[in-house]
C-alpha cells in the first residue's frame, strides 16, 4: 500500500468513527460537540467518497486486466483493452484529485474578504483604473453570488477612486481572491492624453481574510476615535454632522476611516470591522514571516510591493507575472470574468504544494 493510500485509509477510518460518534446520545445532547463533529464529517466526506471510488476503480481495473489476459477472441481483447485504458485514466484522475484534497487546507479559505484598492503611481489615470478594478471585482463577486458592502471610499472629481475598502461576503471568497494582492499595472492611452502616448499607471490591491471578534482582542484604550464631517470628491463637505469616524490603533499606528454611513455609530462599527481584519492580517503575516521555509517560492504572498499583473489595452492582453500566464481577453476580464486567471493561479499553487509535500515524503 502506497503512502497516499495509507493516509486515505486513515481518513476513511476517522470518517467512520465520527459518523458513529454523531449517533451517540451524549453527543446528540451536546450542541457544541455535535456541531464540531458534523463540520468535521462534512470536510472528510468528499475525500472518503473519492477514495471509495478509487478503490472501486482499482478493483474493476484488476478484473478487466485479468479478463484481457484470458481473452481468446480479438474482438473481446479489443473491448477489454479499451476498458483498461478508460479505467487507467479514471484511476490516474482520482489519484491526482486525492493528492490535492489531502494537501493542508488554508484555514482562512472559507472566510469573507476585506478588499482594499488604492490608486498608486499615475495620478488621475491610476484613480480611474482603481475604479475599473473595483467594478471588475464587484462583478466577479456578483457572478459568485457574494455580497459586496462598501466600507469606505475616497472618490476623485472625474469618477476615479483614490481608495476603496469593501467587505465581500460569501462562501470561499478568500480561497478565490487571495492571490489578487499586489500591484496591478495598466498600460494604455489615457482619455486626457492628446498625443496618444501610452501611460503606465499602477493600482495596489490588498485581500485580507475577515477576522472574527473572538480572534482579535482590541483594548478600547488602545484606540483613539476622531469624528469629523463627511467629505465628497475634491474634499467638499457633504454632511454638516460629525458622522465620519477615524480610528487610530496606537500600538501599531494603523488608521481606519469610514464615512459611508450617515450614522456615526454605523461608521464606527464598520471601521472597527476593518481595523480588526487589518490587525488579524498583521498578526498572520508576522507568524508567516517566522516560517520562511514554508513561504519560499509561494505565490500569492500578499506582498503589496510586488507587481503581479499587467493590463495592456493596446494588445488587449492581461499577463500574470508570477506564473507567466497571458490571456488576450482584457475586456472580458475587466467585466469580472476572472475564473480562468484564478484557476491558473490555484493550479500553480497546488502543483507547488504537491511538489513540496512529495519532497518531504
């Protein structure tokens, strides 16, 4: 039995144990325990079902090979050989999927996402592209049936965005968007450019897993709260009440502002949600930095200074520089059709993880 099959046997054994425990009277009466066991069973079940399919395919393959060896007639041999080829392909597919499913799961994959987009170098052109990037992610979220809630936005006078922070709520949001963190570069002729020269601008994207209240303990004495009047494009006041909120976390220097709501209480609640997620992300990165070997060569590191992608309008091209992957589907991607790009990143990441896992066996 291979090392992979030994692991799968252990998973199946644990699945059977958990299923049996769920039927015990003392567990049924314990809401917390039954919830925990039910969640574990749901996580194990897809792998167990695939493993059982693998065992069934392996058994069929052995029987068909025996039939092929004993066949006398050419027609029967041809049919048996065709079935052997089909079962071998199915066996290989199941093995590959199970290798991937046994990789350690990112504990943040099922979390909501805090998406932060900021205009970088390029002035108004960068702000305009930041607005297009936010529209792109919003449309992708809509396709996935996720909810997008703007936490704060700083717009420019001509329709651009200097900065926007949004919460994206939905199952698996972080697992799909976590590789989007970094610098996104755009190359195009701005509408304001009379000579037709191509300009290069940049937008930074940060994707943070949303933190839960119990994970980040914020001491109220560590947070300074300032209130002020909300402002619109160009800085003009749009509200005569002090509804906008600025939170400063004194130990880290993190600053969060929110003026999207008319209510100061609602703005403060939103700002605390953002601050909690940023502190969680900060702690997570400090922990990851201590495990340098695990992060070596890993894509999607979240390094804000890393140029990860270029959007070239003249060539209708989008290139992800981390995996050297190019699509000539710029308009489609900017309309939120990101699955092809994200799938390529996920596949690359999984391949790297598989290589690392196999090297340690």
